[in-house]
């Protein structure tokens, strides 16, 4: 599972066969599945040519651990 950030282009978010919204550059998707390790709840369909940045669940968790450790050390 991954979280994605749309670098450029446009995509539509489809839930239960209906378009819910259009996302453009700078927007993200996939966070709920990443955070809760749950199945996807929407389908993403490209409207234009797109480029994405992605982060895996493991990298995301490691990053959160580093941030939490730094925050903890700062608060001590």
C-alpha cells in the first residue's frame, strides 16, 4: 500500500462507480489505507497525463517513528 501525491496532471476519484471529486497537482490520496492498513475505498482514474510521488507503508511508519522520537526528546 502507498500514499500518493499528484506531481502534475488530473485524476478523478471514483467510489461505488460514481465520480466524487477531481484531484490536481499537489493533492494526495491513499492515506487511509496506509494509516489503517485497510483495503482501498476508492478508485483513481487518470484524466490527463500524470506523474506521482509515492511512499510505502513501511517508509511512512519509519518516518512517523523518527518524528515522534524527535518530538519526545524535544519535550523532555
